[in-house]
C-alpha cells in the first residue's frame, strides 16, 4: 500500500495482532490528527492502528 484512504477496503497480509487471520478484510473508517487509523473488520469489530502498521501489514483488497 502506498497511501491510506478513508473508505478503502484493505486486506491483512501479516497477522501482527493475532486477532484476525491473514487475508481478513477491513474498511478504513477514519484517520485522526495523530495518524491513528480506525478500521472496521468484515466481522464488524473495530480496531485502531498507526499509519505505519497499516502501510506495513495491509494491502488494498482489490490488489
């Protein structure tokens, strides 16, 4: 991933949290002023990660 865009669907490529398996998908909901990214997983759960974690561990779901 090169950029983070609100509304974009993303796919987990590295199970760095252990909460969701690789290939799980999510939608980016919000990016705050501190570069914390809020996402909603396809199972409805919400998570927050740094922009670095998103860029390093996710890819665009259409990729």
